């Protein structure tokens, strides 16, 4: 191994994959509720201010938990797939590890202040993606299988009073019932969408376009521009229909549990995310872990975890160094047998 290989492997094995090295202070004494809320609302974790509605909703949940001596259940809602642009598709990569550890650090002071163990559930919402984004189901199945293995790995390694788990939206209802309700509801969603400003429509449609796999479940690469525009429009409105119907089918059973506090990634910064807290993906990135790829930035003696987007990857791909790794996660996925490294300060 050369010097870079040794340095990176030591960081991965001794720091990144050490799930007992989180430095934090226990919340104790008077005003425990205020201390919990200060932790949850701090910009250190979200990078941007939380919406007032989200803060109010979360405070109500904290009151219920503390007043009824319940355990804290944090639910992180995520896509349940790896974006097809990533060289690591379709399985998880280091971005997932960055976020798992980031969330543990986020809630650890709260967990250590409570008698009951704290839960973090990663809530996978891939149930209808193959119909919205033309994404092959087998790729998403492989992703969620490996992601569950990662969660089991972390649970077996950590000493903290935190239990991690994965829940799949599809396990709460029949998929055909979901799809029937979505398509029945779609005209109403499209009518609502059409009342938006042109600027807001463009933002939502552009976001939808980046998630469509044109050569995925079906080969859509040769469709006309008109058909392409229609597909993007349907993809976006189907996604909005899914969010509403999904909540209708399992909101009371799942999301409205007294002790459940929902968390969102960058989606929480857009329309529809105003009611729940949003978080960064790690201490230095806003790109959601399932939509990005995890790399390491090395500045002198400092190693920084970064989750990068396709646009960022394309900007630096010729300067990335692929470092071979040897660690326990290699048995779970080949994606953990290497990592991209950028030497110097990233240009973004």
C-alpha cells in the first residue's frame, strides 16, 4: 500500500466504522424539554433554519413523549434506492454510512438522557418508484437488502442506547390498492399542480426529470420530445399522488404514532416538507445519501466525508482517486472494497 492507501484505510477502519467514538454531552438537569428541542432545531444539523410549522409539530410530539414516559422514535424518510447515475448503483455506498452515523450523533444526547432506548427507523418509500421513474424493481430490492445488512452491522457494533431498523412502505398495504388509489386521485393532483406558478412547476418538473431512468424497466430513450415532457409531468404528479395516498393508507398506523418524530433529507426544504424537520446528509453535505455518492476529501491532515451529486461528480471525476479498502463491510457489498478520494479542497 502507498501512503494514501494506508491513510484512507486507517480512517475508514478506525474512525468511520467505529460506531462507539461519537463525542457528545448528555442532556440532563432542568429544562430537559428545551434542551431536546434546541438539539433537534439546531442549524448545525440542518444547515438551514427549520420551518416554524415543523418546529411546532415536533414540539407537540416531544411533549407527548416526555409526559407519557415513551421512548423516542425517529423516522428518517428516504427513497429506498440508489440513484442510477452513481457508479455504485444499485447498492448502498459510503454515503449511507455517513448518514447513519450522522443521525446517531444527532440523537445520541437525547438517547442518553432517557431511561428507554431510542429508535431510529429508516423508512423506505420505493413501493411505487418503478411506475413513477421507470426504475427496475430488482435494483431497489437489492438496495434494500444490502441497506438492512448495514443496519444490522451497526446495531451489532454500537454500545449506545440506540436501535436502528428499516421499514418498507410496501409492507403496510397492498401495492395494487395503492396504485389504484393513486391513479384515481391523479386528476385531482394534476388540477392542483396546474394552478402553481410557472416557476414552481419548472422546479418540480426538473427535479422529477433527474429521477427518471429512461433506459430502465422500459427503454424510453427513443420517445418523442412531446412524449418525454408528458412522462416527466406524469412522473411528478404521480409522486405527489403517492405521498398523499401513502399517508392516507398508513398515516394513523405509522406516522401518527405518539412517539414518532419524522425526519426528512433535502426534500424537507421543498414543497410538501414544511411540517417535518429536515436534516443535512452529514456534517459537510446536503445531497441526500440515496441520490448521491460518498467520497472522501483530503486536505492536508484532515479527512472530510462528502456526499456528492451527479453534477458535482461530473465536475471532479477526472481528479478522483479510487482507493482499495479492506474492512468488514466488504462482505456485505463490493461497494465497500473501495472509495473515491479527492486530494485538496473541493471546488464546491
